[in-house]
C-alpha cells in the first residue's frame, strides 16, 4: 500500500504519526468493506506487520472521532469501520460478503428535517444503514437452496 501524508487530525494534540497509526490508516485507505478492529489487526498481521489489537482499535477510534472513517454497529453490537466519501451518505451493506455501497437518501433527509422541526429539535443527526444480500450473494444463496 502506498504511503500517505498524515491528515491534520492525526498530527494535532500531540499525536505522533507512528508506524502503527500509518499502517492502520493505509489499510483503511485501501479497504472497501466495513471491517472490525480484529479484522484490521488480522489483515495487518497477515501481511507481516506487528501491531497490537489495542493499538489498532485505539487508532480506528481516533480516526472515527476525527471523521476519517465511518462507523456502524453490526447486529451483535461490534463496531465496524470504513473510509468513505466526504459527503453525507448512508450505506447499503451485504450481510454475506460485506460489499458496501454509499447511497444518498434525499427522502430520509427531508423526513429527518421535518420530524426534527415538528418536535422543536435542532442540530439533529442521523444514521441509516441498510443490510441485505448483494446480487452475487443472493444468486449464490438461490443456487445453494435449489440443490
């Protein structure tokens, strides 16, 4: 993976651009699916990088707080991380392979704004994640069930 310059958020507040932090950031730059800290740790170890699980988790948390990665909670409550685009969006996630598509949700945005306004709320945020099977996984599931 190509080396990248540290984002400002990771050089502020006395945070060093350490080797483990760089490794986690570079991995997330290339990863196209939501991944747990354990999965990131396992992938880094598999490529020969020695980095502790706590270090991976701490760096992913820092990246999430800095807005560098999106976070969603898996059905079992596990936090999953993915580097996404800069524009507000939602996710369509395959439950089988993890394929993730960033989607706009203008109807959701209107509904959230109206609901907040109707009840006198301000500065409202929201998160919408849709889970299902992508076309490839659905086709595999269909062929497996017909055997």
